[in-house]
């Protein structure tokens, strides 16, 4: 079936490092959304990308939508302990379909 | 202050019992959703409703039931037919427009023993 896949599922970084996580869809998406779930919390909407090749920034977070609108990336610059959590991408198929998430831990 | 309220935060039940999870929103959103979250499985859609008195099955609806009698409320019943009911359940809502983002409640952690 239609899927949204995230890689890697787990990421452990040293505080201050940069890293990138990826989201891939088996089909072309009209848009992609990113959410963050802090440990013990609930998912919170971060951003939506709609246009092919679109890039949006939120402070140290940079989100990109692929040219073919089948993949997306999230790049975090100078990771901080406040970035800890699970990041989900989600694409509208029949309804919004979430990837399995990328759990980020940060070593201070 | 608008938002989505799920209650209770923690729920314990014995196997074989039905249990109903509450979800209320005052965001005036048309659409409401129930997701189940298991470790390493992401969020899986159980049921959703785009308008009062109407709802559709999601990917894992077996063993669950819902109702949407009021715009503000979308309770989920976990029946005894659900084989693995222990999980974290998240309710969400959106304004129902295409591609609108979801607003999530704080979740209910259900443990069935």
C-alpha cells in the first residue's frame, strides 16, 4: 500500500552536531507535513511544504521538499538538547499517513 | 483557550472489558481522528470523521468503534475484540480543509491486563 517511510528511525548525536533525516513516499504527494513529539508528549505540527523544491527554515531547522514531491528532508544545525524527541513526516494519501518517526537523542 | 482534551491520561482495564476513551475539542474543527501509537510503529489511523454523524475506518479499525454525535466530541471504544489494546491513543482534529495540519490531544495511555 501507499507508505511514507523515514530514515533513519533512530539518531544519536553529540550536542552541536548537524544532522539530516529523510522522508520518502511511494507516491507523489500534494504536500508534506512535519511534526515533533517530545518524550512523554503528543505530536505538534512544525511545518508544511507544498511546492516542488520548497525550502523553509525555522531557526536551526531546515525543511526541504523534493523536486518530484516524493521525498523530504529535515536538517538540524548545531543540535541542542531541546531538539530531543521524535520527528514525524506525514503525507496526505487517503488521509494523512505518518511515517514511523525518527527518534533523536542528544549527548550533552 | 482552545484545544483538544483527552481523558483520562492513564487507563487500566482487565482483558475482556470494553473501554471508552474521551476526546473533546473546542477549536470548532469539522474533522476528528483517532491514532494509535506503539513503540517503533509511528502513528496508525484507527477512525476518522469529517462531519457530524459520519465516520470512516482507518487502517486498523478492527476491534474499535466510534461515534460522532456532536461536532466537539469523538469518543473511541476499545472493544474486547481488539487483540492488542495496550497502547498510547491520540485524538486529533483539523479544520477539515484539504491539507490542513492536525492538532493533537495529550493522549491516553491504555493498559489492559
